[in-house]
C-alpha cells in the first residue's frame, strides 16, 4: 500500500477551549447558554482546563503527533486592556506539555468565544473591534514565540452566521434558531480585517505559520444552478478564502456537503443515515473542500484543521474517517498541498448548546471526568504511525 502523505505530515486531533475547559465564566457563550434559546450549559465542561495533560497524553500515546487547541480571550484579557499573566502562563504550560509529549501544538486564538466586555461593546460590530482583537493578539503573542502553527480566527464565516442571527434577534426580528441564516457580510468583513491585522503581529513575534480556519460546506450545484452556487459560495466561503490570500496556510474544516439550487441552500433530507447533527454522511466532502481551496487560492498549503462525524457508533467514525482520508490522499496525489489532518474531535465535548452529539475519539464521564479512549483513537494513531489506511 502506498504511504499516505509525507513523513512530516501532522496527524492529530482538535478541540476548542469553551467546548472542553469548563467554567468559562467571562465569555459571551456562558451568557448565551443562559439566554432564551433553550440551550444546554457547558458547566464544568470536561474539566480540560485542569486535565489537559491527560488529554494530550492519550493522543500522544495513541501515536498522534499534533494537537490543536484554542486559548481563551475571556480569560487572558478579563477586562479591557488588563492582561492576566496567570492565564497566559496556563496556556504556556499547555504548549510546553504538548511539546514534551511530542505533540506539535496548533494554537487557535479565537474559537467562537469572546469576553463579555467585548460583547457589551457590540462585539464585531462595535467601535474598535479590530483594535481590541489586535491588543489581545499582542498579549497572546508573548507565549507563542516557539509555536509553529497559529490559527487566528476559527470559522469567521460561522461566526458571521451566529453573531448575525443574535444581532437580528436583538433587534426584535423573529429568528428560527434551527435554520442557519447566511453569514452576515458586514460582520464577516470585520473578522477578515481582524485576521489581516493579526498576521503581521504574529509573524513579527513568532516563527509560526499563520492562517485562519474556514468552514467549508463543500457546496455543490444542482443541475443548472452553477451561477447561483457561485453567488452563495461567495457569501459562505469564498469571501473568507479571499481574506486568507498571502497566508502561510489555510485551515480547512469539512464534515458534509451542501447542495445549492436556483433558490439557494437545499435543506438536508432527514434520513437515518444522517449524523447526529443532521448532516448527510458524506466523507467525500473533505476532498471537495480541499480541492476548492487549492484552486481558489492557487495552491496554498492546506492544513485540515477539522473533519469528523457526530455518531454514537465508533465503527462508523472509523469508516467515515478512513474514507475521508482516502479522498484527502487522492486530492494530495493530484497536487493539492496538504500538510496535516487534525480530527474533530479529540474528546466528546460541548457542541455549542448540546451535549448529545459525540464527535470524540475519547469518551468522557462528565461526573467523574474519567476519559475512555474509543477504538477510533487507536485506529487513527495506527494510521499516523504507519501512514497507511488499514
Ligand atoms: C467548528 C467548530 C467546532 C464544532 C464542530 C462540529 O469550528 O465548527 O469549530 O467547534 O464543534 O465543527 O460541529
């Protein structure tokens, strides 16, 4: 069997601070969870704030060589301009721990959450939003000097969806929280400006490759809807890819596909084969996503920063991931420059208001915090060590 990818390929798993840490009390999401949306609460999370070393050790022991995690703005800058040195030191310990275990840290600076004070200033639509983010990035850069991979903002396109829906709800519009609105273009423009402002700061202060991670829906045109696809994909994805031009890499995150017809996004047909979050089972989405980013950004290096499946059936997770990696390997053989594959997620975690969907390679008892690796973790670790899809 031919070997997959190069020997310096990153093989790992991803998490985000708010989804695993617990008690992220100063963040907008802590408030959102208590709002009128009927959401479950993150609470203690998985207590990864204290148990991160155990999480990382499980990944390293399985054979993975990378871990993507995020650092929390709401902890590092608890009030405007106030730097918490203790929290920076906490995240520095995470970097050191990863390195000591042989895991390359891939550090995300903003993964959906921000401080309550930033929310109160209007968040991304407030005056001085980019300046506030830049100040946080300057703080964060103090612990990133020897980190090789930094993602500035995770899925700005999805932030523009969620933040946009909240802004419209606050204005009194009727919003159906189960139907995703299009990304709010004005919010998206601010996020792109924030990313562009962060890149030179990080390049000066660190040796890191710097990029942004984009949610790809692997959109496909229904017959005759090519023009509509181009319009829709611009708002959902291409505008953000455009904002990555000139970066060291782009992070691509793909789970399933999305059909676009003359009227726009076609709702997914309910099916028992859909995943726990209602997405069609489409492991080929990853190949579609990376090929599009490759073409659109003229061969930019690509790091797969998320790919996975919400399922309670771990055999299905393995089957999905095997197929996704096969498609990724084919894209790589065609010339797409793929630098790594970071599975979503390391752990079953807080899926933004819901605990039921399980994306993890590791199960967690939320009362005792005991971690139990699933067969998929050993399987992915073996793929990483042997670079073959057994
Ligand atoms: C994302 C999110 C993750 C989700 C994952 C599964 O970047 O979309 O980063 O936080 O949990 O996508 O839906």
